[in-house]
């Protein structure tokens, strides 16, 4: 049975075209391989522990990371395409919601539509067991990477798989140790450790704040898993080596830039501070001024709120009164 699935993974029905896909994907659509690699990673993390694949944010986020790893900058697509179309390869069964048919090929182009039509999908039970076994899972991973991707990027994808798993573990570690002093748990001078640290910190902070900007409160999460917020350190990593959630906030890009530039900060009562310098000549600060003195949005768990010691450092060292 393993040989059958190795053969199936090496002969997925994928679109081809030199004008549509780059050389790094052997001029073939990488969508199905990325989906299967993402499922493997979530199984390794324990986020998928039964044979039911939900179109969850974690799955979409992992798929997006793989896509961004090797695809040309600026190119966009959706995990909706492979999630629906993997059925044609024989080992993927879609589980429809009431009113929809598992055999009907709906023209689905977005994850929002996927979630409306399907609860999720199931793999062949034998295949799922092979994916739960670390040894056979890696054989199937190699089959995908060696078949659908050019040699120069194969090592990048193998490395990214390891980073995905280690970053998830790091994010869990950060949340478990949120109340502990000190946070230097990853060596800053090792490239792969930096990837793990960056990705793990982002995952922890964005999850804790539920994709909501702590300062302005905006929450924008697209159906295809893109979020408007970024994970920001209160006291920069290169000075603090502190990735604890209490040294972080989820911020939209405008608030992140304003915070880093010292045009905004957070006060002793967790209120928004806005520098007078935003009103210099020719500036049009817009809604930023309406945020002044308003309470920031904090995690429900008080132990995960930004530490006042770090906020005090920001007020003294960065904030432009």
C-alpha cells in the first residue's frame, strides 16, 4: 500500500504550462503538493489527530508559508483550488454540507466558498496512517518534493517543513512560559533558528490577540488566511532577546510603524499615547488622533498582557512626547 501511495503522490493531476508556472515548480501547479505538505506538518504538530481535514486557519497559514517560500513575489492564489480538486487523485474524499453534493464539481475559487460547501475532507484511512507514522510520512514528503520541485529549491522546502514544526513548538513554549523572566530561547546568530523564532513569535502573538490590532482594534482576516496584523516586539529582540508574549503586541501595519517610530505608545493604564509630532505641518494623521487615551485591546488572559516594564522602556526610549 505504501508503494501505491508513493506512486499516487508522484503522479498527481496538476496543471502544466511554462507560461503559467515557474521553473522551480517544474512548470507545474504546486497547489496540491503544498496542501499535502501542509497536512503533514499539522499532523506532526498534533493539530490534526484524526482523519478529518478541516479548512482551518492553521492549514491555510501553513499553505501560504510554503507558497511564499519559492513562488515569485507578488503572485497570489488560494488553497481553495487544491482543497476542492484533490478529489481527482483518488485518495481524497470531500465531506459536503447539507444541500451540496460530494461528487459535484463546484467552481470554487475562495476559502470562504470552500467552508460554505464543505465541512472538510478525509483521506484514505491507510494513507492517513502512513502520514501519522514519522518514517513513512517523510518518504511521502520526499516523493512530493522530488517530483514537483526543481533541485535548487528542494532543500528549501525540506527546511521549511522543519521550521514549520519547530515554530509551532516554539509558539507553544512561549505561551507556556509567558510569566517567566527572560526569554532567550533561540540563538539569534543561527539563520534557521531565526526563522523558527520569527515564525513562532508571530504565531503566538497573532493567536493571542485573535488577529486584532491592540492599538486601533482593527481585525481583518481574509478567507484565504491573510491577516492585517503583525507581531510586534515592545522592546526589540536585538536588545532584549525576549520573545515572551508580554514583550509583544499584535499591531496593524500603520500602528506597528507608528509604534516603532515613537509616534504612538502605551501608558501606565494601558491607554493609547499619541505623540504631538503626528500633527506637524503637512501631516494628515486621520483616525490616529481619535485613538488617544483610549484603552488598548489586550488578551483575555491578564498574564499575557504587555509587561509594564517593557512598555516603560518604550515610553522612555522611543516615544516622542
